[in-house]
C-alpha cells in the first residue's frame, strides 16, 4: 500500500539561466524570470510504499515522517529565497521539477529500508501546477 | 471512475500485543485511552469500459454497496468498540483502508456480477495531510 504525508512551505525563486540575455530568459521562463524573484506556497506530498507492520499496523510512524520532513525539507526551504539560500539552487535552476528531484534525493536515503521505499514526491507550485518525481530510473529510456 | 464519501469515527491506536508503556511510546497521543476522532474521506475507484449509457460504473449501485458495507457500519462509531473487523488489528488508517477494501471486494460481485466494473483502489484521508491507499489486487 501507499501512504502519503502532505506539508506546505513558502519560498521565493527566480528561473533564469545566467548565460542568457534578459530577453532570452523572458522568452524561456516567462514571468518566472523576473530578476527580483517571486514566491509560491509550495505543497509537498511524499508517498511511501510498504506493508503495515503486523504489530503496530503502520507502514511508517507518521510522527517520524513529520519530523523527517521538518528536518530535511521545511527547515532548509521554508521562508527562504531558494536561489540565494538553499544549495544546490545557486547552480541549479529551481524549477518545480528540479526542486522535486532535490527533495527526492534528500529523503530517499532516509526512507528506503525494511521493506518500504520512497514511492513518489509530488510538488505543487500552485494549486494548478504540480510535478511528480519517482526517481531518475522512471524517466530514463 | 472515483467516487468520494465521508464518515466520522473515533479510534484509539492500541496494540494488545504491547504493554501500556510500549503502546504510549509507539503511538504517542494517538494512544490516549479515551480515543479521538477524524472526519475520514474515502475515495473508491472502479475501472470499466463505457457501457451503453456512456458510463463506466453505475454510481447508484456503488453508493448502495459503500453505504451498506462502510458508511452505515462505521459512520459516527468507535472503530475499536463498535466495529467488527474481518481481521482484528489496531485501527490505524493503514488497517482501516485494508478493511474497507476487503469489505468492498468480498461483496463486489453481489452488486456487480459481470466482468466489469472491477474494484481498483481504496483511498482513506485520515486528515488532509495523512493519506492511505490500497489497491484491490493487494487484498486477498
């Protein structure tokens, strides 16, 4: 079965490639290239696949998952300017896709053990736009 | 096709296999002896080809099945004291999702005797933040 925990964080970002001109960035990223940045209320859903433990009846203690998300995601990301304050977004453009992949990389080593594994990271940039990341294998040919 | 339902119920997370202290350590505030409640949101997903009316599932039949097997026995009940579980277990939402899926699967063919529609998935939202999904093919 799959269990999912949902959390929110607010952060600002700029989507622009430094080697491109303002005009080219504007063409590629639209309003998201605005040089002073802008923000979102991100909603993150982290899903874990596994079977409930026969004694506890739980796939994973949700208190533990809550603490893990607090430590690995909310503490570094919430109320931050991603490009200036959160590595690797000083080098990697903080699109929703790249943020979802970075969150996967932060969580995956802590979650995949004892018959359970990280199943999916879903990141809503706005209520109308979200991305799913299920590991690099899921997108390779 | 997915249909959404709601019911309210109370539970206490407690395993008879563990001591009072171990239960408290494992479940924390969810082990409060008086229990606590949730407004559970249930999603039931079924799969099928479009019939002559252009629908995959007769929702009236699905509603009747869900009402009889899930909503009537669980709504405004205490999941520890008032509900007979087909496999006795601590009423975590993992086990609740599996119990609901088992009930629907066992009684499915009485309501939907044909090849289609089939029961696909049960999803329980204990709160908007805690979500549990089980596929029908994971349940005997």
